[in-house]
C-alpha cells in the first residue's frame, strides 16, 4: 500500500516542480511571494526522499532541490538564485518519471502515469501556491481547468486498459474501476469548488482534493498492473 502511494509521488512532484519553476521564472511575483515559494522547496525534497525508499535514484532530485534551497533567501527577495540547479532537478525528475513510464506493462499504463504528472502535479502545485499565499490569479483559474481535462483523459486510459478484457476478468475489476472513477470525480469537484462559489481556494479544500486524487490513483493501480 505504501509503495503504491509512493509510486504516485514521482509524477506528482515532477508536475508540481515544473509549475513552481514557471512561477519563479515567469510569474510576476513580489519579493515576499518569491521567498514564500522558496520555503516550499524542502517539502518537495522530503517527498523525493520518500520516493528514494523505492528507487535510490530519486535521492539526486532531492539533493538538487536542497542545494537550490540553500542558495536562495526565504524572506523578501528578488534574487532568483542559481536557476540551473532547479532546471537540473527538473531534468532529473523528468528522467526518473520517463523511466517509470517506460517500465509500465502497457501503453495505457504508461499514459496513466503521464496523466498523473498533469492531474496530481497541478493539484499539488495549487495547494503549494495557496500555502504560499500566491496572488497569481491566472494559475488559480488555469490549474483547476487543467485538472478537469486531465481527469477526463485519465478516464480514457482506464477504458483503454479494460477494453477487450475477458468478461470474467472484467468483473473482478469493476469495483476498483468504479472506485477510481468515483473518487477522482469527487476530487476534481472539490478542487474546482471555489470556482463555483467565486471565492479563493483554501488550504483545506486543496488538501482534501489532493488526498482524493491520490486515493483514486492508488485505487486504479491494480487495473494497470494486469
């Protein structure tokens, strides 16, 4: 169970890192926001350390993130720091996830891991931006919409996997299939709830949405393991 959960962390962290890198490099953020985003980097590093318990190669990503964190300020700052290190961390994370995709047993399973980069990564990134009290409203609107599209495409990967399976085998997968789809839909609805109410997203809302999406990803793993 723990290993199944940790397996979903790598694509989630890759997606979140890419978005945070865009925020740091291209986002029009004030010095205070930049410092608060820098404070989030150890969280990513610790989660990569957890992934390293499965494959030690993940430790390199964690080390790169911690080195970048050691070179930047966490208070008000306009200094971007050594961006080549964050690019290196992203490259290492991309290589790790690309290898994981290549190791999947089918095209549908590989596509599912790729969709986790977008779905889980966008949700986790928005949670981190909410924690950092980011005022980048464009990201607050774009990321939930991205999540809806990613959830729809993830559903397609599930259908690709079960299509053509023998009836007896399909019957054994009905419970994890409907559980995965149901929990994922609820997670996306919770994620987008603030848009329906025309309010800002809250930490609790985003945390619940992320937990639901992680639960859906773990519930779907037995399907793609076939």
